[in-house]
C-alpha cells in the first residue's frame, strides 16, 4: 500500500510540475510579445518626426530616377510618397548606391528602402518586407545586330553584365559561367559596356530593359521574360508596427486603384 501511495504522489507532483512549467512558458511568451510591442516604436517615431525617410537608387527609370529639375521621380517614388501621405507625414528621398542600400536600412539610417527590390528568402532573413507592390521578370538585352543570343540557354560562354548583388546576378549565374558574369555598381555602366562591345548581353528585369531599349535604339530585347519576381519595400527587422501600417496602405492602394493609376502613369 505504501509503495502505491508513493507512486501516486510522484505522479501527482509530475503533473503539477508540468502545469506550472506550461503556465510560466505561456506567461513568458505573452510577456515577450508585450515587450516587443512596447519597444517597437518604429511607426510612432516616424509620426513624431513628421517625415518618412526613404533610401533609393535613382538610376533605374521609369522606376526611380532624377529628372531634369533634379527631383527624384518614378513609379517607386510615387508609391512611397503616397504611403507617406497616408501616414500623414512628409517624405524624404535619400540617394544611396546599391552596395550600401541594405546596410542603410539595417542600421536605421533610413526608415525604408525601395528600388525595385525583389523579395527573396535570403533577404527576408535580413530585412522585413512589405506585401508585393509590383510583379516583374528577368529578360535579356543585347545589341540590335546580335543573332547568336535568342534565349537564356545561349548565355553560356558569353560575357553578361548585371547589377552586382541583385537577383539579376543570381539568375545570370544559373545560365552563364561564373567568370563571365560581371557585376556593376549600377545600370548605366552596363549599358555603356554593352554598346561598346565590352560585354555580350545584359540581364535585368523587364521594366528596366524596356526603358533602356526605348532610349537606345541600337539595343533590343531578347524574347519574353523568363522569371517571375515580386518587388517589395524593406525596413529593418523589428519594425513590425511600421511595416504593418505600410502593408495596410498598400492593400488599400490596390483596392482603390491607386497602384494601377501609378502603373499607368509610368509604364504605359
């Protein structure tokens, strides 16, 4: 009888211990969630400042560029200006080169970055992304008299220019030899080298490609886009409150037709 009583007591102690541990764990999770909500002042800080600071690369028309008056304009610029307007604050565009763009938002130098940035799993480990605001695909640009490149499969053995550190580079490496994929700090030097026969082709998304061909009649597009990519706005990890509000605004812009209006303005 004593042995059975002892076993029952041990069992009861184990059950009570599990209940206490579960309760403490739940309390810790709730407390952590509450702590995160308390310390996330990302949206409050923007509203107190009265200004949304955005990092962008102004060398990718019609998405983002500097016009003849020295103003930042383009599809992406109109999107973030509308977001700032709906937040009830002003917007400030900071010109940042691609190589410094991600660090600028991670360090808090800017609140957001927007520059035709493709959402990838790798980037989502380093930054917090919005819902997609644009769908683009990669394509190939060559000189108009080029006849030996008619598809991605023809890139093998050719020198390919890409914007370094972008998904364009990642895609190009799937089709061309590593040593033949040349990374550049921006798009303008790629176009110059392509026109001067320093490289054989350029891989970039359809938006940029269409614009470059439009402004350079000695270049042409090769076939149709061969990927599907979604652009997103990025902020630093932990800025959940700010990004939740941006997502809400982007969804409203889509429902109201504002995103379509901006697209028609710049891409038609």
